[in-house]
C-alpha cells in the first residue's frame, strides 16, 4: 500500500482567489488521481494526473479551473482557481500501482476547502 | 457505463448489534474490481477490501465480512458486534479499466452510526 499526505489539511479562502493543494506519496505510484467530494456527497473524479504531461480531465472539469501538475512519480498538485462558494468541498488525491495491483487506489487524508 | 447503488443512506444500530451494508453494481465489463472504503468523521478514505470479478469467495477479516454474489451483482458488507469506532460513512466502489488505468465509480455512501 501507499501512504499519501496532502497539504494543506484545510483552508478558508476568499471568493476569486486560488489555492494549490499538494499531494505526496511515500513510494512511486503509476497513477495519481484527484477527486472532489462536495458536502454530504460521494466522490467525483476530477482528473488523472499524468507524469510530465497534461492531466486527463473528466467531463465537467476543465484545466483552466483545475490546473494539475505531476512532475514526478510521487508528487502532484491541484489548483482550484478563481474560487466561488460552490468550490467548497473536500479534495482528495489518490495513488495506485504500488506493486499490490494497479487497480487499488489509496487515498490521502483530504483537504477541506471553504470558500467565503 | 458503470453504476454503484447503495440504497441505505443512513443506518443506526446499537453497539454490539450486527449490521449489513448493501451494495449493488452495474457493469458490462467481465473483468472488474469491487471495493469498500471507510470514511470516518476526520475525512480520510480508508481502504478495506478489494475483490476481483473472478473471485466470488466470501472473505472475513476480524469483525468484518464481505459477501460477493455475481448472480445478483451484489457485494454486501457485514460488521459483526458493531462498535462505536465503526461509525463512519462507508463507500462501495467499482473499478474497470479505461484508457490504461483503473477508474473508480463510487456509490453515494451509507452513513453508519453506532450508538453506545
């Protein structure tokens, strides 16, 4: 399994600003993903973070709003840009492909974002 | 398209009672993986179990057991002798291979409250 950390753990931001969330894995993983969990809801995949290339976004999510970087196999960032109160959510990153099977995703502790 | 249904939105049980969380899935893929994750109030998503579509053996781990039945497309989760620490939201998820990676589809989750 992989141990995944995220920074910050929570933040309160003003409308119109941007926040960058960092995700660090303790070992190399093949795949990294970013999810959004709106209050009281399930998880929705935002994008797959690809090492050294542009992320692959799911329907309804665009690069201008959620730019993602993945410079190496253990680190990724998600930026939430030009925030509005509707962006208030928990943002989780996950990693898979640690040797225990490429299909099991292990999750970070999440970043709780509140936008005022 | 993949779909996971957790019909039970919230369940309350008294400590030491047994409780079963239901999960029904839909997919046309013949190879897929099923998962259960636990999300305690702190927010992190904890991996509990993975099953592949070719392995219908039931599994027991301590007080936890899982019943996988392909005939009914169900993957139910039972907690025996529940404890207060089991209080959390439990997510069932389905994973199929798409574009070189395994993508998770989550159910809406079942919130379990164990009352002392």
